[in-house]
């Protein structure tokens, strides 16, 4: 807003102004220029510190190499909780605690297998069970395959689905520049594919992996059976994108080929776990809270580097950058390592429940759960005044590649905090590589670039610094 | 310019306008909105085609896997010329030809070795000869080491350099967001390090690799002896950044340690080679030329994927995207695969010499030689009117992540074309990862992301499309 006014003034001046700034305007402008200089200097310090004394990369190496994939309820997730609590204490947060929460406990079991016969050869197919799927019978499932490209198409199958394995082969729309949009256009097949055709009498579901490219890795992810009766539950697996392309080709030549798959996953009783929480007390409004966080759990196939190890270490590095630069936030800065984002969101819900129970006042929250790639910007979910305010910081953020300050959701883990007085912000790094690794065995530490990770931490510290200083809150926001 | 005017008008309107647009202004604005819509549609088509029917990734796989590193004068560089000519013909350019040029022919010889004794152990050191360096004597060189952090410091060594190996350990300034700036701050050590201390009586030079991070790979690159007498030539090698850190530490404990290194490189007589050139004839001004290019040669250590295989395949993909979308440029679009950018720039100089000899009129040139990472923008070297014009396209380019339209050099290979009537543009993708691989054994195909590469091709096609349509030329540019 401020920027537009200044530009307008400059324009008027150059055209021979017919309106002049008042003395009061000039004083405000002078003050705001001085503040802008302070802000720009502090932001520069965040970046300098992250790029020369950053810790996030080594923290991430430790988490991914020494603990690895950490699905909710697993021993690795439990180790990650201990790791997170310990690390927050080492960074010197004012207080660190655990929030107990019961989480779903789904386990994959033995490695899945799948194959079919085609022209006298056995084609082995890389698959993996989807999270929450039931197992196949011990001997596996063999059935003919019926291919569809969307949930809508599947809904029309009717009788044709009976006794079949339904093969969802809808691919990402690679024309979409932001790959999260392409994901959004497909992920329904993964989540609701089994429920949709289970009630039609299908015996299993194979879903093309959620990825832009053609690779040999099945990408797992969450699914659900929704409201369908338990007797209609059918097993669901992801198939690699290359195997999906091949299967589709082979089905054209032999529509009656028999597909076999076997998986041994199961859902055990809920398990105890924790959110890990730590905070830097606010100097002026310690009772007002800003959250920065990511999720500590991950899928089990890779080591959960980009999803969401990077979000975890960046969130903690934000606090480190504040401390290292001697900047104490006015409001309390709370770092949260949420548990169970991938299959349940139980940590996020419990965090919110406790916040309400304790009458906590949140003014903003920032989530990093879109990978650790090079910075591009933030998505903002806020009331119009705060949305405009955040977008007015573009000049301060653009020198660091942060050009995108767009209206949009903040992220899954902070979404329960949504309220007209809470500004939710999602960190949005470059999305091109993200779905190459997402939920697959390839989501590993070596895919993370140190500088990109550190630039992300500094980007997050910068916007939190500005949020802390300038956000309109329920006290200052006039209707 | 146009954008600023529109914004100014909008501002005036909102303040209660004291100047109104004339009817003529309104008509111009209407026309320009219609044109902007056409431009935006054509740009969208470039991106759609690149992301769904792009060829660059498979071309690059072919070049890097089947030919590999292709240093000027090498058999691989000769193969790359044949490959390039053939590929341009396959894409269906109107004409394709080779421009003969003699190039330097430096060869590395046997793998370099280096080591020193420290606390009773032998430390092996990863080094590689710098391009154009002389060999060590056959038995290698053993000498004490003197460490400096800059050329300036080296110049002050005086007598102290005599008989020593000078170790340039100046590191990248990692605080600089654009890593090319950090490179610019250090590369003098590599290029002029040997000449600087050769005349002081030093016996060899070891230069810290030009990279942001700490890794185990020596990064090669060009050096020169400048004007110093041949008897002062001394061998120069790059040392991995980790080995440089270790050596520096060990020198503090034992300033008299003896460093050994051996390399067998030599400069052979100049060898015949070629630029590969192809063009799409302009529909309105076939005599006016716009160049798009990169360099076909590379260093010998990796397979020259990011430097500059990506620039090569993107430049050809630009022509492919024009053809595939039925867009014929008004001016002639000339694709140039320059030879010998890395150590000599002979191809670029010969291209320019021939252009002058043949009285060719160039109106613009675009170079891609900054890696194949995700798009960020362009640097522009043009007269003020064309600079402003190119910057006015931001609205059309920003949706594709192209926010940086900054004044700056276009690139080494197109630099000889510099003239007040020629607009030179450099494609500037994200720079964070570039120096991880630059000139090292790690610059390989697997570091290139398909979508990032294709987005680059489309970015380049888009700006060339706009340059073709709108650039002020010597005919239309009024003083």
C-alpha cells in the first residue's frame, strides 16, 4: 500500500503535481523510510547469518541419516521426537516441551510385489501400498484391469468395475508451472480411488504415482475409505509412472491381461506420540503467539528430507537466526514440530485444541512444507488488511528471490488456527523438483542443496520478523 | 515504459484526475492491450509445448552420455560438431552450416597427483591442472607452501615467494545471493595467480576451487600467463575446497610442510574446429539477425551438462518452439553453437569477424551459459531505449518466474557483437547450485532437471519472440 502511494507521488511530481503531500504525510514517509532501512538491514543480517553460520543443513543430515523415514507411530518417529526436543534445547529456546498426542499407526509390512504376463514374459511392476490401505489376502490378488483417468470416470464404471482391479492412470498436467497445482488435479484419485470403486465391487486399486516425470519409483501417500462399509474396503497401491505408462500400452494390446499384486500392510491401534514445541518469549506481548513449523513425521520410503525434514530444520533455524542476531521478537515466537501431518493431522489438531483450552492468542503462523528448494515467495491466508500489509513487503523481500506474495492457503498443519485475526503464511520455494521425490524412496538428503535450504530459513525469519513488527492484531485491527 | 504510464493514469484516476488521457492515448492503449493478449497467448504456447513436447532433455542426454566432456581440439569436441550439425538439420532449420575456426588445443595428460606429509601421515590431495597451465617437471614439484587469500596479497609477497608454492585460498563470499558475484570476486586468483607470482620466483601455484561449498572435487578453469616471460611460467592447479581448508589448517601447525604435486598437461598446436550455425529465415527482414546460442565445447572433467550443454539444447529448442507453434520470426533467428568459450573464445571472435566481413546486421543476441536451473530472468546490455523496452515486458514474463530483468552483460560468446544497436541478453536461471558442479567432474546430466531445462527453453523463446517483434533497431531508433 505504502509503495503504491510513494509511486503515485513520484508520478504526480513528474507530471507536474496537482496535489502535494501534506506535512504530516512527509513526516510519516520519513519515519517509514527510516524503519524500512532498519528492516532491510535486519533482513540482510538474517541472510548473512544463514549463509555463513547456518545450522540447518547439518541438522538435516543428522535427522535423515541417523533416524531416516519416520512414519507416525514408528520407532523412528519416536526417536525424532527425542531428537527434536534435544535440539531445541541446544539452540537455547526459552522453554521446550512435548505435547502428547495419539497418532494412527499404519505399517507397511513386507515389501509389496506385483506382476503380469505379457506376450510370454513376466513384467515386474514397482508398487507400494498407499497409507491406510488394507492388505491383500496372503496369496495376493489376481484380476483383470480396467483403466480410468479420473475419479469421475471411475464413478461411471458401474457394473464394469465388479471383480476388477481399477487402474487410475490420470497424469499430472505438466503445463501447469506450479507443480502443486498439477498435484492438486490428480491427488483425488489416490485419496478416494479405492472408496469410489470399492462400493462398485472392484477388488483392488492401482494408482499412477503423483509425480511430473516418468520414473521407476512408486510414490506413496495417504488414502481413505470414507463412509463406505468395511466389507467394501479394497487394497490400494501406487504404481511407478513408467510402469503405469507401460501397463496402459499393454492393456491396449491385451485388455484381458491379469494383474497380480500383494501387500501386507495393516493399521494397528493408535500409538502415543508428541508434538515438539519450543519458544522464544516475546519482549512486549509474551501472551501473543506466532507459530513457525513443519512436520516431524514423514513417509517411510525415503528419509523424509524434503518432506518435511527441511521444514523442520528451517523452522528451528528461524529461532536460531533471531537469537544469533540479537533480535528478540515482540510477540512470542513458537517453533512447532507437528506430528502426523502425513496421515492424520493429529498433531495439528491437538495443538489447536490445547491452544483453545489454554485461551492462547495466536496472531500469525508460518509453515514450511513445500520442500527445501530455492526461495520464490509465500502464500498468505489473512484478512484483507493483513493480506495487503504482507504484500506491501515485496520490496524488502524481492532482493532474495521472494517475488511471489500470493493469496492462498498457509499449509495443513497451521490450518486449524484459521481465524480472521490470525495471519497464516506458507513458505513457497521453487516447485519444479518437488514431485520428483515426494513420498518416494528418492526423497533423501542428497537432493537438498545447502544454500537453498539456508536461503529458505532466512526467508522465513525475514517474514516472521515483519509479521512480528507490523501485523494488525485483534487490538489494532479496526473494522 | 508503457506499464509505468498506465499505472500513472490509474493513480491519477484514483486521486481525482487532473490530467485525462486523450482519445489518441486511449486508442493506443486499446491496441496495445490487444497485442499484449496475443503476446501472452504465444508465450503460453511456448511454455506448453516445451513442457509437454520438449526435446531438449533427450538431446542433452545424448550429448552428455554419448559424447561427454568436449574440450576444444579434442576428438569429443569434433564429434559434438557433427552431432550439432545433424541435430539442427533434424529440427528443420532453413539452412545449417559450419564456420571453420582454429582453436587452442590444451590437453590434460595423465591424472594429476598431489600429497604432503603431516604428523607422520601422507595426505593425498585432489587437484587438477588449470587450463593452459604448463606441466610440472616429470618428477613433480616439492616445495614449501605460502598461503594468500587474494591476488593483492600475492603481489605483496616479494622475495618471500621465491622457491615456494603459492596457495591461493580466497573463498567465495557466501553472503552474496547471486553466486556469480561470488565467483567474480575470486576468479582472478585462478586466472592470474600464476602470472602474479611466477615473476616473483614462485615454483608453482595451487588455487582453491571456485565453488560455494566444501567438496572433494577440484574445479578446473582457464588461466593465463599474460605478459610474463616464458621462463617465469609455473604450473598451476586447482585444489578441492575441502583439501584447501585442511591444508590451511595444517600450515598453521606446520608452516614448513612440503607440498608435492605433479601434472602432465601441455598446449599442442592450434587445432581446426567449427562453430555450428543454423537459421530460421525472417519473414519480413531476413537480412536482420537475432542470435540465440551457447557454447558447444566444455571442460574435460565432467560431461559438460550445465556448462554448457543446457545452453546448447535450449538454444536449439527455441527454434523448435517457434516452428512447432507456427511462429515465423520477422527477423532471421540464428542458432549458434559457439566453439571454444572455455579457453579462448575463438568461435565467438570468428563469428563476429565473419559477420563484419559479410556486412551482416545483428539486432539482438541471447546467450544461455549460466546453467540449466529454474528460470529467474535475464540480464540486458542495450541502449537505454531498448533496455527500458525489455524491462517493460516484465508483466508478460513474471508468471513464469522471470522477475529479474536487470541491466548487465549478455554473456561471453555474444559480447563481441556489442554495439549500440544490438541488444544483448543473457538468460539468468537460479544460481544457487551452479558452482557445485562448475568445471568439475560433478557437472553431469543427472544434475539437470527436465522441467527446469524446458522452462528455460520456453523463457528464451518468449524473450526472443518479444525482441523480434518490438526491438528498436538502427532504422527505428531515433536519437
